């Protein structure tokens, strides 16, 4: 979950094809999937799919928390700020904050969207998400393999209080047992949640220590060799940009794979630096989730997505 997960959901008028090398990387199991909260955004009216059973995005969650704690400022969209006020206010606590977030995330009995089901069906071997919910785990568990068995993800959750070495992960995960790293925590582990400004400061501090780094070293290694595909995520997020900068520190762009961000209306300033600047890091695909994901699924599998149990 991120305070900047506020991507619009209306589809652009002229969809573009998914770049061939993304399709090839996905099918080879050599593409990092990075999921943000807006991957569960409601489907737009013109979509072939109907979905309105997702949890609130970061901006909406922030507004709900702001209302519950009588937040005094106008930036009610700022989840990191609002949650810090909620946590530190009189008669409130960290425990109450996390419980309230859990209630809001589960308030509408969310289920995995068709977009999540499509992504879960593709042969991604490493998935990173900032979402606290369990929707992608559920989507993976619902995905049948050719053998008839279902996918069995290896779930790893950020631990801000970890002292020893980070729990190991396989160097080469498989589509049947992909790694799912919950970078901002899991709602079932209140201590793991990254939501307030102070949580983000701790997160950034740990990024500076190789042993305490929130991302496993083997996953970071793959991130330097494989493209990353951001879906449902805004690259306005400072932590994510800092993470990518540290991964690319003193590395020639020729030795680093280009990443892709699916965003129907990317921020002009971010585009000017990250796509059009001297060192191109990300290419923006100006489509929404409900246009891009079905196209990716079709190009990877050769078939249209058919909903199933």
C-alpha cells in the first residue's frame, strides 16, 4: 500500500500492443512483477470485465482514516501523514491504527479481481507488492497448473524488527512456486506494516544496510538482470524511486534492463526524469490495468482470458 496509489482508471482511447520483449521475459519467468494497490481498482464502464469488490486504494484509505481521527489538515489523501496522526493522537495507538486499516481493507469482503487472476495465471516467478491484503496470494492459490495442482507461492513479509539474516529464497523460483514478497507488510502481521512517515524512514534506513535490506539479496540480484513491470502503482512514490536508484548505483545503463510502468496518466516530471532523461530507467505504458492486463494475458498465452473457479 502506498500513499501515492491514486492511478486513474479510465482507459485511454488508443491501446498499444505489449512490447514483445516483455512478453518474452514473462514467458521465460524472467520478469519481476511489482503490484500496487490500484491493481484492484474498480473496472471502468467500458471494460469487458466488471469488478467493484476490491479494497480501498491508498488515497481512499487515507481519507477514511482522516475522518475517523478528525485529521486537522487538508491533505487527507496523504496516507503516511494521516496514519501518523492517527497513531500518535490522544487515546489512539499503533494497535488501533492497524486494526482500523484491517477493518477498512476487509470492509467490502474483497475478492481477487479478474486482472489479478490473469496475472496469477502467467508464469511470473517473482512478485513484489506493497499491498497488505491477501488477494494475490488467493489468486495464485486458485490458479491451476497443467498437472491439475494449484500454485503454491513462497510468501515473504517485510520485518522491520529483524536482527539476524533475512530469510532465504531460491535463486531461481518457478511459476508453480513463485516468490511473493510483501514489501510493506501483511495485515495479519501488525508489526510488519509500513504506513506512517516514521515507518517509511525506518524502511529507508534498512535499505542502506545490506543485511537489513527489505528485499532479499537474491531478489535484488534478479532485479538487476530482469525487467520489472509495475502495475497499479504510481512512480511518484519516493521509496520506490530510491530503491531503484540504489540498485543502479554506479552501474552503466547498458548493463541494466529497462523497466516498465503501466500508468494511464504518468506524472510529467517523473516521465521527464525516468523516461526522457539522460539515463532512461523506466518506459511508461499509458494504459490502465483493465486494458493492459488482458492484452498481456492474450499475448503471453495466445488466448483470451476465460474466468473460472
